[in-house]
C-alpha cells in the first residue's frame, strides 16, 4: 500500500541548520500526541558529491497549514477556503492541547518557541497538529541531550516577529509563558482574521493585535471578528447558511469568550498570563455552550 509522506531536507549550506535539524529530531523522536506532527523516520546519509544528507520524514497533512486557510495565497484564487466558527474553535483547542502536552506531559517539558499559523498543520479531518520543532528547547537539563543542554540558557529573541513574547526581546530565558503568549496571538488571529504584523490593524489601534482586540471588547466583538466566519458556503450545489440556529447574541457571547482567552494568554507581563491548561478548559466551555444552542 502506498502512503504519501512529507520530507524535510536539511540545507547544509545554511548556518545553524545542522543544530536545528538535531534539535527537531531529538524533540520529536520520543513524543507522541494527537495534536503533534508525527515523525515517521529520519535519514542520515551522503549525496553523490559526498556531502551530508539529512532528512526527516513526516506524515502528510492533507489540508496544509492553518496559515494557508486564514490567508490564502493567489495560487488558491477561485478555490473556496474558509473555516467555520466551530472548525476554528476545534482547531484552537487542538493547538492548546498540543502545547499543554509539551509543557506538562513530556518527560523533560518542551518549549516550542515558534507557535504560529504556518507551523500548524491540518489533517483530512481538520484536526490540528503542531509542527516545526527546530527551535524547541527542553526545560530540564538533567534529562536533555547535549544539543538541548547547550541551548538551555540561550537568551534573546526566539520565534517569529509578531508572535514572539515581549520578554524575549529583553533577553529573558525561554519559558512556557512565552509559548502561551504566542498561542494567545495565534488565537486572536484565528478569530479576527488579522495578522499581528498587519499595518492597517496597527494603525487603527495605535499598537498591536492584543490592544486592537482588547479595545473592541465586548461591545464591538462582531466588528473585529473575521467576516469569513459568517459567510455562507456552497455544498452539493445548495446554499447552506453556517448559523441558521445561532442568534446574534449567542455569537457575540461565544466570540467574546474566545477573544478573552486570547487576551489573557497574550498579556505583556508573563505573570499575568493564564496557563495553557486554563485556556483549554475555557475554550472547551465556550464550545460546549455553542453546541448546546444548536436546535
């Protein structure tokens, strides 16, 4: 039986690529969770020129990255790519559960360091998997390999502009709170449809995505929600409206509770952020309340 896989090949000419490759391999080879990308095998060899050849082989994710769905590129022009409210809510819970597992249920405690939509992959059922662990770090030196011990005390910016925790820019140590911040920004983006680096949003709020959302809650929650959430979709030739049984009040309450989780996760001060386990519970409560209102 044939299986489609995804292969990530090391670019040997890129500075630091070998360290990132080893960090990702070390991180993934001993962990397994429904919401983490699964590594199938690793290849270590030489090419026809005698150069090192290293590659990681992953399960293939049919629906690509979350970023492709939130911000479709021109290559998807004419192709309907939209995520419903309940799909977004399920995806947000999937990601949070994956982060929670990394932080609290692995033998060493793992910090991902780069939670963002392009690193979230979706399978055929739109179950979210966290991928790209090349920046990941272990929390406890006593149980880490040399490659991760070397980076335990690393300081400075770890991650991607817009998602990286503010304290990392002030040479703070990497931490679980840093991942929680990145997750909070991703959550706000998932339901607002706006990138954290989007210039129009920044100019309107005078600051960042966190402030843009915070200033709108709760009165203007429908104004900042991604309009794509409310669009009808074509299914089997019939126009099916997404929310025939949801009142505006129901949607407002649900979206406000979701945005509030994003706000609490992306507080500027690490000590003010809620834990990822708390975020999981609050989002599950929001989903349960939403599903109870389906007639």
